C-alpha cells in the first residue's frame, strides 16, 4: 500500500473536535492497548485467563460459544481485509468493487448476527446460572456492555447503510483514515464525512481496545502452545485400600 502524501496536519474544515476524536484518541487507545498488555503480562500472569465456567454449565455454553467465537473470527477477518487492504489491491487481482461489496455485506451481516446471537446466549447463561453469575465481576459486566455496544453499532451501520439505505463505501473514507494512523499522517477529515453510525462504531471499538488489556479478552492474544511440549502429569492415589479391580493401563500404582 502507498502512504498518502499529506502532512501531519488536520484537513481543512476539520475542527478541534474532529482532531481530538480521530487523531488524538486513536493514538491514546493504541498506547493503552500495547502498554496495558505489557503491564498485565508482567504483573498479572496468573490472571491472564478467561476464568472458564464450563464446570458450572455446559448446555448453553455449547450453543453460545461456537456461535460467538466463529462469528467474531469472520467479523475480525472481514475488518482486517476491509481496513488494511486498499481497494486498488483487490481490483488488481480481479475482484471488482461490486463483487467485493456484495460479498462483504452478505458475509459480514451473517457473521454479525451469529456473533450477536452467540453473545446473547452467553450473557443469558451468565445471568441465569447461579454459580456463573456469582463468578461474574463488575469488570466482566462492563466488558460485556462495551463488547455488545460495539457489535450492535457495527451491525446497525452495515444494515442501515447497505441493506436498508443506498449503500456506503467505507473503503473510500474509513479505511484510508485507519491506514493513515499507521503512516503517522492521520487525516481526520475522512472520518468527519462518514455516517454517524460508522463514527459511533469506530469510537466504541477504540474504547473497547483501550479497556481490552484489563479484561478477560486478553486470552484472545494467547495460545496454549506449551501444552504441545510439556510432560504429562502422573496422578497418584494416597488411598491404601485400592480395591481388587486391576488398574487400567497407565494408571498402575506407583511406589511411595
């Protein structure tokens, strides 16, 4: 992708509010996101977990968790492609803007509703299952509110602009603005011209990312690779009366 040539200044016609929202706030949220994860990993390694509640209830979890996780994965991949990949790149490989737009809207809407449905099931489970609700902290509740707001606003923006309305090409405004942040040449004027729902979705996402390091969402950035190489665990019984049944293979009694 080619970096824009405009200088590190607000575009003409952009007020201080636009610069604050679309230049200052993104960098503040990015700094909190990065430094917050470093702090969390250094001082709270044992808290870097989802605090699984599967032992308390499994039926609703088996429904809500796949819906949410697979849906959010598709949504995330769609955002990465739409925000980071310029329109010229997809056109170069033979994907027309119309084909890209139709595919993105259809797949994004389906994935968005699946994500929202899965999240609704998980929130219902957390509220109605006693032990799960007892283990829910204020931090968790705030995270669920922020996450739900971001998903609802994103889905509402997509439906309102591209299903109900006449269509909106965010790759002409929001995507260049997003990439301009990484060029260190932000152009807030691109966002001030975007529809309100898209602006609210972007703001809610920025705030969610700022809060991310301090919630259970940190587990998304980790993978249990250590399980592939760590030795197996041997369990031994302290009970001297083991009965007459012969032990299964691998569970033979070891000496003390």
